[in-house]
C-alpha cells in the first residue's frame, strides 16, 4: 500500500489484478522484443561483410562519446544527490553505476585520434569496457533491499565507494596520459583477448540480473523509471557484447557507442518524466518508501502569529518570518543535524534520525530546541511586538514515507509521535521548550519543570510533559 501511495503507479480504474497482470506481461514481451533488435542487427552486420563497412570519423566519435559521458554524469549527479538526501542505498548504487560509465567514457573520448590527443594510449582505449564492467557491479548491487537497521551503514559504505571510484578514475587518466605500464602506448588488450571476454561475460550476466530485478520492481510499483532502468541495463549488456565482437570503426563498432548513448538517454528521460518532487521515488528501497524509525520530532511556531498578521502588511510579516527562519533553521540543521520536514506558515517541523544514523536523536532535538529559542529571542528582543516561538519535542516510532503522486509528492514522517509533538508544542510556554516523558527519558541530567499530565486533542490518555530548562553539563 505504501509503495502504491509513493508514486501513484496503478490506474484506479483498472478492471482487476488479472487484467493488469496480463497487460504487464504483454509489455514485458514487447519490450524484450524491441530490446533484442540491436543484437539482431549486430548479428546481421557481423555475418554480412558487405554490410559491415568501415567508417572512421574522428569528430563524430569524440562528440558522441563525450555526449554520452556528460549525460551519464548528469544522471549520476541527480541520483547521487537524491540518494544522500534520502539515505537510499539503491539510488546511491545507481548513481555509482552511471558515475563509472561517465568517467571511463570521458577517458575513452580522449582516445579519439587527432582530437585532444594525437595518439591514444592503451589506458584510454580500454576505458569503455572497464567502465561498463565496473558499472555492472554497482548495477547488481543496487537491486538489494536492506532493512532500516542496515541502511545507514550500507549508505556509508556506498559513499566511501564513490570516493574510491573517483580517485581510481583520476589515477587511470593520469597513468594513461603519462603512458606508464600497463597504460602505455598501443591499443592495449584486444576486445577478443580471453581476459576481456571473461570480463564481458560477467558484466552481461550482472546487467541481466539487474534488468530482471528492475522489471520485477516495475511489475510491483509501475512507473516509468524502473522500466527505463531495466531497458538501460539490457542496452549496456548488449553494448558489452558489441565491444567484444565488433572490429574498430566498422558499423557494428559504432553500434555499441549508440547503445550506450540510448541507455543513458532512457534513464534521463524517465527521470525527467517523473514528478519533480522525489523524482527518483520509483527506485527507492522499501525502507525509504515506508521504513520505520525511532525518531524525535520538533515543532516550533509563533504564539500570536495570526493576530500579528492581521495588524501588519504581508511584506512586513514576510520580513519577520525570514528574519526568524534565517537563524532558527541553521540552529536545527547545521548545528545539530536535523532535517526540516516542512515549513507551514510560521511553523517549523523538523526531524532527527531520519536516516537511522543518529542514535542520540533526542539529545540533538533538545539542543536544537534550546538553541532555536536563544537565537530567535535575540531577534525578538530587538523588535518589541513581534511574536515569539514555542517549541514542542516528542520521541517515538514513526514511518518515513513518500506520499502523493503526480502533481504533488513529499517525503515525510507519519505516526502518533508526530501528532503528540505538534500538540505538546501548543502547550509549551512562549519562549520555552516542552518535551514529553519519552524524550526526557533520553536526556539524563536534564533540568526540567513539570507541566503535569496534559489532555491533548485526539489522545485518549493524558500525556506527561515538561519544560526543558537546560541539559546536563557537556550536553548543551
């Protein structure tokens, strides 16, 4: 249910799961037939010497390869940014797959004779199959789904791999330019060399596994992006086959260049067609789409904001809010690692431990609440009559989920702990920070004053709350 809510993938007017399954199978068969055409074309060219003519055009090769590399790099950047923002391991490995292709394709562009270099080295010549092969490792790694407990650790490993990959590509380029062994002069390993064939076979198998997995993902969720990913995996596998079988500068050799370009175009197009909010949500792991977390939620809003707004020009209200937010948001995000879930008029909703990597989330939220009040109070002191913030904090289990579909989509947290945090904020004193007993239990040594058991709207039982005065020494 959460996965369907995450992308609006299924047509609610469909006649039933049986019809939908039949349509999906027809789409898979049709897609497989279309994607098989490049292999058919390659076979026709290689078995008909009269058709597989030689055509060497240096500038066309250079711009074709460089264009594919740039497109792959743009896709790698977009997926990488989304992966870091949401802590999604799958999208991070997709980013690494495209990054490896982009980097090694860029190196291969340098191998074009009479363009940037007069003659290429072996390192530049074999860069493309190396890049595709490395990409296949990341592609097959992206199909794994990990639970919430392992997601944060998996993301840390993936981010370290990105650094290793970037350093490796830079080193490959430097050694190739310096023509140091085994990256020296000459064409390098022939595509038909046993080691190259073995690498190609492994890469084809890995891309096939990834393609099948993304087809299954599309079958479960729908959406254009998983289908585009599956198609791109097939095209990259076919490009690897063409690299091994096609002699340089023949029509069949040009085919694998085009296949790679089309593979990257498909994914970029699929992402572009997705709604701009959470553009890569169709690829998210189940944990990102609907994962459970122990989190701390912070709400802050201005007491008397409505009255102030009625008495002042909207431009003055906007200036007041911007003045407050300019110090409140950094106190939450930069100083203590919170994530601003949303700004609702004068209200801030922030979360801690969204990615599962902040075991001290309650302490972070408490520190952020106190700092927010200190920073905004300085501004309020200089503007008599401005409303002041109240802050409410609660800890508990929530579901981190993608909500909405085309036309509006957001990544937010859902659960009773969120509702309680919002209600507690309404009970906090002006200029103060109120915390629940669940949060206070994670703040040893904190100095508080009891607000007593509170009747909160929508809650059957009273909720114990406290005004946080200060944290233990060394905590604030």
